[in-house]
C-alpha cells in the first residue's frame, strides 16, 4: 500500500519544482491586511474629525484587528516555514517530514 506522502514514480522537471505561488499569496495577504487596517484607522479618524462619539461597533471592529494580526502571522509562517504555496511533491522533496508536520499541527494526522 502506497503512502500518502510518497513521491511520484517519475522525477519532476525543474520547472515543476520551481513553481511557487508564495510571492502571490504574500502579496494578497499583505494587501488585504493594509486595506483592513486602513479602513479601521480611517473609520476612527472620521469619527473623531466629525466629533461623533465611538460606539460599541467601533470598539468591536478595533478589537477584531488583534485576531486578524494573529491570523495573518499564521499565514506568513505557513507560507515561509511549511511550504504553503508550493506543490506537495516539491515540499516532500525539500523536506520529507514537512507535510506530516503540517498535518499534525492542524490535527489531521496523529
């Protein structure tokens, strides 16, 4: 029985191994982080500029920025350390245990 983490029968080409979507993913995550942060900062600034008091929804959206930063940090770590954005086979070739560690962290493999 073949393992889920086994390599293909034929060796992959250099082009296949070089395929990496991490720069695109990092750009997308960064752009969304900047957009979200800018929106919240502008919201607070406009409320202060118009001399309108901050209400519960303002404080909640401000507080939601903390978990968002944690989520973004996890996304960066996954892309940089766990090979998210690269092909599964490439990750196995670079570090045979990387996919297993990633699945263990996510609780999918014991």
